């Protein structure tokens, strides 16, 4: 595809439910990032993949959050036993290489609402 | 404490007018600074990226400036249009670091 694709665009979950958010990065992009964006705030780093390797998961808020990118392309962010404080927009971004100057291209995000 | 601070938090301007957004950062060692535009319900889109040696960069009606000595940047929007209504996010990256530091953004509303 032409850009980073995320699905679903919107997800409503009952507290305690598990959710899975999908990210399709731009083809050939080595780096993939997940961010959490609260209303009115900038994105906060969650985790980083270089190809299939998860090199940094320091931003994941709890062990209920899990991310994977098994084949170095599509990535899934899973949240177990969702809580109300998990309500946010989850953004995925990819970049061509690892170098810091590379522009990160963002998806439209998944808006998660936990009731 | 956030390493990237933006001001104002929000502003309203009339169509056709100019405005300037501010960004102060403490990220060090500095690698580059980017301005992103985020429309409501969309992901951020890169407008400009500047390295240490660049003082100004333009993208159409958007002009970004960078003063690496004072660690300040500005984004100037000229002859605003209704489509400029969005959140503008200042993003700074440190040398040899893939992580980005995001500001909270400035919400710009352009009214006819």
C-alpha cells in the first residue's frame, strides 16, 4: 500500500476484554514504532521493532501490553484485560531505515475506548 | 518533565492571516527537529525536518526556523486556509537515538 494502514480505526471494548490492533507498515520499511496518544497530547513511545526484532519495549505501560512483528512486516499490538486508562489513540509508524533522521510515516491510528 | 514544550496550546485565526507557533526543547545531543501536522482523526504528517546546520526550511506556506543555540524552533503559517486547521506537533530526536520526543502540540483553528 501507499501508506501505513491500521485496523480497526475504532474499537470499543468492555473493561477486562482483550483487544488486538493491527499495523501494516509501508512495504520495505525496516523500523516500526507503536505510540499511545492521549487526548490533547503528543504521542508517547510504546515499543520499537527493527525487522522482526523487538529492540525496545520500554514504553509499554504494563505487562498487559504485548507487541509482535513475527515476519518483519505486519505488527500487532495486543492489550489484555483492558482498563479504562487504556483508552487512547494507538498510532503505528514506520521508517525506511534505522537512522534517526529517517522520517517516520504514521498511520491514521486506532481509537480505543474502554467502557 | 517533557523535553519538548510548545506554545500556545491553541489559537484561533481568521482565514488569510498569518500565525507563528513556538517550540522549545531540551533534548541533547540534538540530531534533528521536525514539525508534523495532525488533522483530527488522522496520523501526524511530516511538514519539515531540520538538522543542526539548518536555520530555516519551507514547505509551501509553512516555514520552520531553528535556533540550535537557544534550542528554539518556530513554525510560521502564511495566508492561512481553512484546511490548516489541525494540531501541529514539534518533534525532536537525539543523536543516534531512534526515539522521538514529541511536544503536546498546538491546535490551530482557522475561521472564515
